[in-house]
C-alpha cells in the first residue's frame, strides 16, 4: 500500500473563495503500464482511506489482484485538508463550505495531473462516497466505465438534510463547543451527537432483533459507545464541515446543469449499479428508484439487510458480499 499527497494552491471552491487544499490518497495495488486498471474509491462520513479498504472484496468473491484501488480522502475528514489542520484564516469554524462538486474537481486534478490517468474502470463509494460517485459520473462519464454508489444519493433529500441538522445541533449545543473555538473536547456534545447518529445509522430491525450482538456488542448503550468512539477519532469542527458538505449535495448544483436534476441524471452515460440498503433510514430505496429511472444505463440492486445504513459499509457480511458481486459484474 502506497500513500501520497497532492497539493492544490489557491483552489477556487464554488463559493468563490480561494483556499490551499491538500488531498491525501492511498494506492492498493499497482497502476499498470497502460494506466487502465484503476478503481477509484471515495471515503464516507468521518471515514479515512483505512476505513474505505473494507469495501475491497474478499478474493473468494472476486479476485481484484490485477486492479489498482485509488482511495482519496475527502476534504474535511482530518486526513485531507480540514478545519483541524488548516491554518488561519480558514482554521476551525472559519473553514469554508466545500461542496461535493468541489471535492470531485480536486480529485479529478489528482487523478489526471498527479497520476496521469485518463480512464477509470470503476468509481465507487459508500454513503458520502456514494454522493461523490454520482458527482464523478455526472461530471466525467466520458472517462469512467462504471460506477457503484452504495447507500448514497445524487441529491440529499430534505429529510436527510434535517437528520443531519439535528446531529449538528446536538454537537453545537454543548457550552464547551464555544462556536467551534473550543479549548477542550465538548464531551457532552459528542455524547449527544453519538446518540442521535446511532439511532439513525442502524435500522429498527437491528435494534429489535439485537443484531448488534453480531458485532460484539451486548446492549444499546454499547452501540452508543461504539458510535462515540468512531466519531471521537475526528475533531468536532471536522464532523460539522463534513455534514455541511453532505447537506449541500446535489449533482445539478453547478454551472453545467443549472439545477436540472433529472437532466443531470440523464447525462450519466456510464454503466451503473445503484445499491441502497432496504432498511436505510436516510438514503431511501425510493430515492434510488427515482435516480435509476432517469439514468440511461443503470440497474437498481437493493442490499437486503437489516443493518440499516451500515449495510453498505463493509461491516455487514450480506452487504459486503453484495458489493463484491456488484464490483465483479461491473468489471466483467
């Protein structure tokens, strides 16, 4: 596994602000001589390249040894440029909104300028990685053979936006948060954030049938502790920056499509398998059905799991096998 960084000086984001950006990325496997064996993997909310490796199939499902997986950390995730590692005047709560579109523009420069790649066999990602996958397909279908958005969407729904607003508000309500200029970790806010998130990221079936026991947890309280530990790896300002990126997701929010969402979906000419989870509480199957209806070369393939949103993360065996088979089908 090889790690690298790519610097973009005075990168202009959609708001018009210019900011120096660093993207951290990882290569799993080797880029071949023709540079035509590459799979791009985009990271999910609060995840880094290390977490995204869970999406790579087991060899029993599909042998990926001849491919090179390129995992790019999205902006705000603490590995690439984020509120926690950016200097004044964009440090902490002053970090500007970086949209999904901004992320993909920066990633495209990394792929084409840094790595010299003009064709991608597959672009894929879970959750926020799915948001970025749709954006890649909308902007660069001509250089992509196929996409696999997993438990994601081409546009954040109003209900999804409101869930995120609640999680964000829970974190900001801690007095120690101090508008983002905290001097110590806002523990009460982080605890509230984890409780809000835990109730949404898993399904009702997951709790009713105590499926958390399959993950080595004995109680709902342990689920909350698990989520608090997962998010505790990140700075609170980074968590909020990623939420705001998520809330702004819309493949039609750019000068090319000018708000025409259905037209943006119709522009995705590459092959696609769109994979929602049947029990996901915020990226709903119905939204994926609507997306696929307007995409010219897409298949809807629902993950039949009771793990909720987490079904697409690689932690659920049912979801992981389904993702591996989808990768196999898209590459065949």
